[in-house]
C-alpha cells in the first residue's frame, strides 16, 4: 500500500465519521434580516465641511451626522451582526429639519447629510458587505414652507388646512394635517404621478432595497396599492415596511392588503417595554400577541420588532425610571427580540444603553466609546440567530411561564431551539415534559454554557435571576463510536504505511 493511497483515505474516513451538519442554508429572505435603524444626523460625523448650522447644545438643531459618517461605520454595523440598515429620510429638508421628515425637495439630498453621489457610494459599500439599505420615505406631507405652497398652480396639491380632530374618523386621519404639516392630496392625479415617479426614481438611481413608509394610516389605501405595484415593477423583491401607529393589530394588518410587506409591531413594542423594563413581570402576554399576529397577518414573521425608536422614550429611560440596571434589563429584552418571531430592529445607541426621554431627547448623538458588554451580547445574539433557521422561520410556543420564568420552543423542519428567560428577582426552575422537547434529546446552552439532560420523563431547567439563555435541542450525546472507530482505522492505516515504508527501505538496502 503506497503513501499516496493512505493519505487519500484519511480525509474521506474523517468526513464520514463526523456528525452531519445542518442542511445547506436556504435562500435569505427578509424575515432572516436584522435591521440597524439610524437617525442620520445623530449617528456619526464623517464630513465636517457640511457642518454649518450645527449646534450640539440644541436638541432640535443639526448635530453633524452625515452619509459619509455612516459609510465609515459600515464595518462596525456588520460586526454587530446586522444585515440591513434603515435610515431616516435623506431628502432635502427645510431649516431645522435635522430628522428628515420636513421635505423641501423630493429629488435632492439634504446638504447637511452630503450628496447623491455619496449616498450611492454608501449603498454600494453596504452591498459589498451584504448589507441591505432601507430608506425612510414620506408621501403624506411636506415641510411647513414647501415651495409648492406658494405656487398658484399647485394649490390643489394639498388638502384643506385643518387639524385632525376625530382620530376615529378615517377621513379626518387621511385629510387632516399632522402637527400642522401641509397634507398632500394623493387623489389629485398630478400628485399621485409625482409621488410614484419619485419613489421609483430613488430605486433606479441608487439601488436601495426597501422603503420604510412613514405615516401610512394618513394616506388612502388605494394609493398604497398603486405605490406597491409601481415600486415592485422596478425591483420585484423591493421591501416595504410601514408605520401604522395603532394599538389594534386588525387595523394595522388591513394595510397588508395594499401590498405593503411588513409593519412595525407597536402592540408588541408596548408589551415588551412593560415586561422587560422591570423584573417580576409575566411573559405570557407576549405569546398572546404572537398568536394574534398569526391570526391577523398574512406573514407575521416579517413584522418589525423593536424596543425603542425615534418617536418614543428610550428603553434605557424606561428602565432608569423604575430604578433598574439598564444592562441587565437590555440583555433580557434583546434575547427575546432576537429569539422570537419577527425582524429585530435595533435603534442606534441601544447597544450602548443610550438614554433619552421624549422627542427630541431620544435622538442624542451616538457615542462609540462605551462599555462593550451589551455590544458583545448583541453580537452573540446576532450570530446565534443567523445560524439557526428555527429562530427566523420556526413556529413559536410557550411551554412554561410562572412568576416571570418563561420557556419558549421554536421548531423548523428537523431543528428546534429553546429560549428561556428568567425575568424575576430569584433563581427559578422550570420542569418541561420530555414529550414537549423530544425523546433521547439534550439541551445545549448558547449564551451560557449549560448542558441539560432529561431526568426521568422531564427536563429541569434552572436559571439565576434576571438571566436568559437559548438552547439547541440535540441528540443525547455519548461516546461517538463511529468517530472513535475511524480514528483507530486511521492509526492502523498509518501503522501499515510505516511498516511497508520500512520494509521497502530494507529491500533497497
């Protein structure tokens, strides 16, 4: 037997002895994404030449964040595990429109943020890193001083100047002014054509991957039907995620009939903030919200889930108001966010426990010199979520809940994961019947090293106070006789090789 034959046999034997890995990963879809949400002006200043009118002491003024700053931080974002970014509007805004929601020109980039070419470069650099780009878009209103308001030929481009007085009247909601902002009349054919062409232009010009649609409920459904059809004629997999700020999921879900793919999940947000901002709160209503979402939405797996954003006080503020530790509370909330169904949307600064009250205090400038504890934890969660399809595509069932200790199981095809959250102030133990998890199985912890094997007919899972873990469900381990046998075979072959090599050496002598 020659040396060449032995060496060729070794890798084959090792390959067949090792455990079979997961099935080749399925094609990535939007429910597999993790989104990092950035307020452009408050993230990172990459170009000081556009810093005019910047006043860091004024929370309602520009603070210097720009497109170049985001481009410079794409590796930071990717290292956190994010696969998509959502940017607040970059269109040219009127003075003091640092947030981007007071449009002055629908076809130009706000000069404080940079140029169209810089934005194209940002999209290209993001795509080079396999990061998708979602742009915030407003078609409900313009800025307070838009040039159209003084154009005699465009007076019928706006609805009558009136506030929304009856929020239960859909007509009032769609035709009234939000915070006094001039309300566009989408029923005017010229307005409709302008907005649709504009939305398509940004896609073809910059190659963005999706729109986050602002103030969806303030625009008629028939317009969104046309909008969805038109933008997807440009890019078939273009993603639309809408903001329908309403507590009734049936109301929100009704906009899914227009072709909008996803919505930010405000009912879940409200419950998550309540549950995780302080200990000893039950998690049972979280499953109730999921069951409701399953019933009302065509695809609840693409709902955008979040624990803070630019319109509500920071999660950290809610925690501090209850005299709790933000790091501890964030870890629990983030575990649920990454482990439960939906697309996690992380507002910039959450990874450093950025504080902030009501708007505009919740839009503070990002800091990059911070304690890495939450950053490391979030990065680990992202890695786990990306490796296990059951965490993005699996069903969702609450197996146990008592006094803030909750055990959830997610299953997809032959894979199952278990998420355990102890949201209480004491060590808790949950007993789960083996039949709920599977026979001859064991649990292996991913956030903390734990191996849990069944005792009799059940699994006993214990977690210290205010901790969470995600477990894989594996075949019960023992000695891998196949692998051991292969190693023995390899050594025998190696011994034979040495024997024949020695014998050949003697014959030559």
